[in-house]
C-alpha cells in the first residue's frame, strides 16, 4: 500500500515531470491493485495553499478530488487513532498536515511516497520512498 504525500498527489494529478520514473512505475503497479491512497487532510492542505496563492492547480480542487474518486488514488479518512498518533510525533516539525499524513501512513502500514527530505530522513516513522526518483 502506498500513501501519497500531498505534493506527490498533485504531481500525479497534474502529470508533473517532478514525479520520478521509478515512483511513477511504483504508483502504476499499486494502482492496478487499488493500493494507492491519499489522506483526506491533503485536500485541506491543497485548499489552504490555493487560497493563500501559494499553489495554482490546472483544475478546481473539487474536480481533482472527483477524478481521484473515479480512478484512484483512494481517500483515507482521518480518524481518532490517526489524531492520537499524530499528536505523539514529537520528532516531526510542527506542520499539522505532515504530522497527520505520517500518522496515516503508520496506522495504515503504508509506504509514504514523498520528496520531502525531512520525511525521508525521519527515524521511527513509516517506510518512505523518494517520489522524485
């Protein structure tokens, strides 16, 4: 099972060349088994970035979500267990979305696909793979 970090979800949705060839192949194989996921918090994070003018999407965020619901990745809800695990991630910086995404990967026993160097270097976190490769 793969959990996409928010930026990786955008790279996939927008067919960005930032998504590495190995990561793209890994996603393709996992998609065939319906094993690619995105945290519900990623939609909140994207909405906040768009509202702040820090991100511009080629489609409306609701359209991006609807397309993902039709063809993947599958959305994982944030629940109480994820909230508790996220609150205990003291080694992680204060970004609440990152904490919830890491906690989601831990709770789901998923490999987190990210290009965030701080998450790739995280000790005691979920298995991670570099999305830029």
